[in-house]
């Protein structure tokens, strides 16, 4: 991961860092008695580069209207210039006395001063650019709220005309910024939020339009649904912009993985707090410091690091840290507000600054104490996912005589808890076996815990029990994964039919009997279906085999988005039902359906990524076998409705196998594998239409023997092609 967060800063500082590294090497060689070479020429080149940078910095600071930049620039410039002067003097002194220790030390300190000073200078300039983007973002956020007062079509035209320039500028600036960042994770977040805002813009305009037309319609029926849609879109866009603002202000990427030891994360956070204290205190002690600068940011980052420590410890320290963090955050907001209004020298502001400094010192000491205590006790928490918990448990079970702070036992308890939660989502033999494995795992873990508590963790009996428990835990994990794969194969087999049925109900002719009751029924089914997709996805993230932090977070985010979006689709459909002749209502419904479909497709892709593809295809094969038996029985009984239901499932299941196979081929770098899988997927996909077509023939002529034979042959090809992929 790059040290510098933008490509420009990296391109400037990286060569300087390399030159300093060379000076350090020469310094170390001189410690062994070697004379320093003549450095006047390279030092002169560095000094000239520094002078040019300082000149640009002064010009930028003088012409800028950014108060924070004007305040920070002189200090950074002075630091760089003084370091450059020290470097030149040291080079001259070494020319006269190549063995001079004091000159060598001055040289190294000057070089490091140039690096840190240049870094501070570039960071100040960079943050000034970030503040420009944030101002545009906040301007767009503020104007989004104006949507609530748009009550006529003329107002809507003016609103769109005023919103468009700011939105366009914001998207352009964010796009330029993401291209400049070196941290790929930050780039991906900015791109995702920017694209989401662009996609939501037509939905926003549509939601305002349908609100206006509903307000102007006789009886205003559906006004509550229209207002809900509008509020939802505004909040979604506001939240995405807030995420952009958050990421824009990040200058480092925390690479903490869920597998990293908690104490390691806590120590890193504590070190960050200590290193940022000086900048925070300098800002607090200067009443003329403008809000939003590096000093205030240092406070915000200290609070963020303190939260990381609190998240990884227990009470009372956790509560004490979080209370201090909340107090400091509120007080800093108040101080920034006062300084922003030019009241930084008032008694109230001075008292606030002093109180914040005192609380920051208390927070630093409390964090340091907490980290030391955690380091002594080795306190750790169970991992987030079942896969991570099992890894922690197996590590302890390999040597139960070692005190791991109870992490292994808590991890096992967490797996058992997730297993029992999953049991609520399944039935029959799967549920019975899962609950049995949970009970057996829990019983063995209690037995082992009792032995360890009596000091028998290193005995042969404990070792044997550990092995039994380890095997049982793996069985439980495997069973949970098997059930989840079946759940995914079943629930994600058909994600479109409930939405199609909802659409048909919304567009039903006005003279159709009970059209509103039918719509309500279809809406309930659509909501139930969406909830099942979201719940299954969360289960895959939590209890599936993946321990990929980013993937699990994306799954949870998409599932949460489905929860929020589904009621809005239902409301939009109801507006179509109430106003069947309204073009605006239909267009708005179509836009929200598109949003729902895009999110569902993304959720499906993420779930597929978190699911073992081989096991998934096996589960689909089993579904196809089962539905083939059902379909053949329906044929023998000349029952077209259950026949069509089963054959539709077969077709959808086969299509899902094609989708997963294609994803596997896209993700592979093995040309032989890619060619084989792609060919098998194409053959399967090409066999599906014939099977569907012959199934329709059987449905229309249930007693036609030729039609039955044609379907059976076509269906057999689908089964054969499906099995070939795996």
C-alpha cells in the first residue's frame, strides 16, 4: 500500500525519500569510519527544488481565499526553508571535514526536515483542494432539501436548472479526485457513491414530478406514497454525498483485516493518537486558527482511533473512552463553530479550547492504559464471521492448555449461536441435523472448558476431547455451509417473478374487479420475497464460508439497500394503481423498479462470490432432479399447472448455473479452465429454450404423447449439460 495518498504527492515526495535513504546509508557507513563524499551538488539540486516548491507555495497561499491554507502555509514553508538551509550548511561543513559527526547529524536532520516539511506543505495544498470539493458537495446537499418545497411544475423546472450545475461540478470534481488517489479502496468508494448519485438523479426528478402531479390531482390520492418516495431519494443522495465527504478527508487507509489481532490494532491506534496530539494541541492553543484545518482534523482522527480501541475492549474502559470521545466531539464542534464566526478569542472559546486539551490528554492516557492492560491479558474478541470464528477455535483446540483469554471458547459459542439462528430458516432433516450438531458441539465445548478450568488442558484426555470437538466443529461448519448453499439455490433461483406480478397488478385495467386487493396481495408477496433475499444474503455473509471483510460489508450494504428500496417500489406501484393514466407515475415506477433490479442483480453477484460454486452447482443439480420428478408425475396425471411450475424452476435453476459458471470463467486466469467452462455454459444455455418451448407444448396438450417425449428429451439434455459443468 502506498505511503502517500495522492499520485501528485507521491511523485514529488518519493524521489526526496529515496535521496534521504541514500544519505542515511552514507551516514551509517561513516559511523564505521568511512569519509562522507562531496554532497554539495546533490544537496544543491535538492535545495533548488525546495526553493521552487516554496515559491509556488507562497504564491498559492497569497492568492488563495482559503483561511486554513493561509494559516498553515507559513509554518510549512518556514520548516522546509530552515531544513534546506541546514542541509546546505552541513554539506559545506562535510566538504571541509568529511569525518565531522555533528555535520553528519545536521545533514540527516536537515534531510528529514525537508521530507516532513515538504509533506506538510503538500498536504496543506492538497487539503485545500479537498475543501473546495467538500464545499461543492455541501452546497448540493443543502439544495437537495429544497425538493420539499417544490409544489408546481414551474418550481420543478427551476429546481432542476439550479441543481444541475452544482451536481455536474461535484461529479466532475469527485471523478478527478478519485483518479488522483493511490488507495484503491478509497477510489472504489468514491466511484460507487458518485455513480449511485448519477443514477439517482433522474429518480429524484421523477419523484418530485409525481409528487407535484399527485398534489394537483383530484382527491390527492397517493400523496403520502409520493412524499415517501421523494424523501427516500433525497435521503439516499444525501447519504451518498456524506460518504463522499468522509472519504475525501481520508489520507491513510486502515488495512486492519478481521484476522488481525485486536491488540495489534489497538497499539496501532494508540500510536496514531500520540503522533497526532501535537497538531491537535497547537490548533487548540491558537485562538486564531480557522476551523477545518489539519489541527482540527487531527482531533477528529484521534477520536476515530479512540473508537477503534473502545470497539476492541470491554467495560469499564470501553464506556469511559466512548464518553470522552462524545464529549470532545461535541466540544470541538462548538469551538469550530465559534472560530468560524470569528469568536475564537472570546472567553467561551478560550475555555472550550482549554477543556478540550485537558480531555484529550485524559483520553490519550486512558487509551494507553487500556492498550497496556489488553496487551498483558491478551484479550481478544471472536471474529465477525463463522469462518473466522472456526479458525480462532481450531487454533485454541490445537493446544487447549494455553490460555487464549477465552477467545476460542467464545468463538465456538458464536458458531453454535449462528447455527441455531440458521436453523430457524430451514426445516425437516436439515434443521434436525443442524440442531443436533449445535447441541453436541456445545456439550463438548463445556466438557473441555471444565477440564481446562481444573488445570487439565494439557492432559491426554483433554487432547482427545479437543480433537473430537475440532472434528465436530468442522462438521457443524460444513452443515451450515451446505444449508446456506441450498438456501441460495432456492431463494435466488427467481428474483424477477414477484416484481413482474407486482407490475401486472399495478397496471391492471381500472374496470378489473378487486384490483386494489390483488395489488395488496402481490405487494405482500413481493415484500416477503425481498425480505427473504436480504435475510439469506446476510446469512451468507455472516455464516457462509467467506472471511473477506470487503465482500461481507458489500453484501450487508446491498441487503440493507433492498430493505429500504422495496417499500418504495410498492409505494410507486400504488401510485400507478391510483393514477393509471399518469405517465409520470408509470415513469417513476419504472425508475424505481430499475433501481431495485440493479441492486438485486448486484446482491446476487455478491452472494455468488461468497458461495462455493461447486457446491452451489451441486445444489442446483439436486433441485433440477427433484423438479424433474415432480414434472414427470404432473405429466402422468395430466396436470398442466404443477407441470409448468416445475419446468419453470428447472429453467431458472439451469440459467443460474450458467450465470455462476460464467462468473467462474471470468474470474479465472487459467485459459484451459476458462475455455472448458465457457463452452459448457454456452451448451447449457443453448439447451434451455428448447426445453421451455416443449414444456409449453405439453402444458397446452397434456395428453399429447409426442409433446411429452419431446419435452423429456429436451429436459434430459438440460440435466446432462448441467452435470457436465460440475
